[in-house]
């Protein structure tokens, strides 16, 4: 299991985030649109390809964290000792492409 950051939760990012959560990974979904993040936190979807139930199910796993903040939790990281907030780094973003 690994920790993945998906940057941008739109037509590409949100379905991607759902698939990665379903595959068993921890996903921080980072989006600068706070309104979108609030809707996701409430279990809602604004993308027709993603059902609201899918977002709610992802939240229930405890492995999906929508965030409008560049400070993310890394407690779900494969490195358990890093259970503190950290800024999204180039390395974290790179992990998106290396899963
Ligand atoms: N949708 C497609 O079919 C498609 C195909 C090829 C390439 N792309 C490219 O993929 C990217 C995403 O496309 P999309 O259709 O998902 O767009 P989208 O507009 O549906 O979603 C983009 C999301 O990213 C967020 N965002 C914008 N700037 C951000 C930032 N600096 N940090 C974090 N979040 C930010 C926006 O708030 C929005 O929620 C674009 O660069 C697009 O050109 C999309």
C-alpha cells in the first residue's frame, strides 16, 4: 500500500483518485477549489462519471482525503514514522506517476 497525491480533482483527477483508492492506496486529493473539496468531504460528486456513492464509499475507507490545503497528512504513508503534516513536495507529486 502506498500514499498518492492527486493534484486537481476534475474530469481526470477525480475518477483517477477513486480508482487509486479502490486499488487499496491512500489518496490525498488536492484541489485549489475549496468549494469542490467541501462537496467531496460531504460525499458529493460534481463529475458525471463519478457517482456520489463512489465518493462516499471512498471516504468510508478512510483512505481518501480531499484537501484544498497544500499541507497534507502523510500518516498514511508507507513510512509510518512520518505522521505529521508536510507541504506537498515535488517528491509527493512524483509518486502520483510512479505507483
Ligand atoms: N479531460 C480530458 O479529457 C483531458 C484530456 C487530455 C488532457 N487533459 C488535461 O488534464 C488536465 C486536467 O483536465 P480536467 O479535464 O480534469 O480539468 P478540470 O477543469 O475538470 O479539473 C481541473 C481541476 O484542477 C483544479 N486545479 C486547477 N489548478 C490547480 C492547482 N494549481 N492545484 C490544484 N488543483 C488545481 C481545478 O480546481 C479543477 O478542479 C488539464 O491539464 C487538461 O488539459 C484533460
